[in-house]
């Protein structure tokens, strides 16, 4: 795991690096290393001269760095890297206006508490782990495998299960409860006895339905309404840890 810390305040860098150092022993099977940048231009320059295998997995990016703006820096980084997890560090949430265009992963409010930092780091670790996780299924005696991160939702139509991904749709025979058991630790929530949704693609949750980022409306069964709203709130809290 490769991490970048970009902040113009030395004291803030020391705090964040200290948190990372304390976490490294908890992941003995992984080589975790981090680089420090005092100016966003230095980080952008790194991306300009580096090939994709050398990109960072997590980028802790201060929003207010003198005359520089961390969100603007993130926009430039996104010209090279669309997959690195950007975690903004800010004094006020309002300062990350426009961050939606940078595919922000999370943000943390200064002074960054250790527990909040650890929670976001662990969530990032799970997300990175999920990027490599695949879901396998069989149809017409052929075996298929798709990345879990690309799955938007599953639904039961007739007697078949339909899996909607970011690029295509697959139909096959499977039990929804079995898929739920396999993927519930990766942000998938049962919103209906026939629908399982990846919360990463959910824009809004109402009492009777939820809306995906592409505008698709998916019904929520009355018996699942409260728990779905609660799970989405927990997911959003993790995504924007205050």
C-alpha cells in the first residue's frame, strides 16, 4: 500500500504520519509506505513523471495550503489517476466545495482525532481489498468472474438473478441470501427481499425508495425502510467522517 500525505503544516504532517506508523504493525502481511509533500505542486509533479504502477493508493490532501487549494490539486491528479482514494483534511467541511468532481473518498476535520483517522484508514483498506475481490457465478456451464467494485445491484426477476454492473448485465441462477452473505461486508445492503444494492452507488435514500447516482430508483420494502436508512447513514458517516 502506497500513501501520500500532502500538507503545508509540519505539525499536521507529524500527526498524520504518527497515526500511520502506529497502524503499520496491525497489517503485518502488507508493505505500507508513505511519502510526504509540503506543496501540492510537488505531488502533481510526481504524477507527471510516474507511470500507473507507481501511483498512490491513498492520498491525504490538505484543502487549505497557503495560496494553494487541495481540491484544485486533486482535479489535476485525477487527470492521471482515477482510482487513488483521496481523503481531504480540512478545517471546515464547506472548504471542500467542488470536491465531487474529484471522486472524494472521505474527509477529516482538523484537528484530526486518532479514532477518526483509524476508522477512515480501515475503511480505505477494505475498499482497496474489495478492488481485487471478485464475484463468481456459473451460467450455461460457463464460469464467469466480475470485480465486486463494479457491481451496482442484484435483483430477482422471475426465477433468475440479474446482476447489474457498470458495463453490462448478467442473468444466472442463484439465491439472493447467499450473495448477501458473501458481500455484506463490502457495502451491499438488502433493501428488498428481491434486491441487493451496493451502497457505493447510492445517491439518496427515502422512506419508500432509494436513488442511484445515475438516477435509477429502486424500491425499499416497508419492513427494511428503517434499517436501510440507518445503514446508509452509517455508510455516509464513514465516507465523510466528522
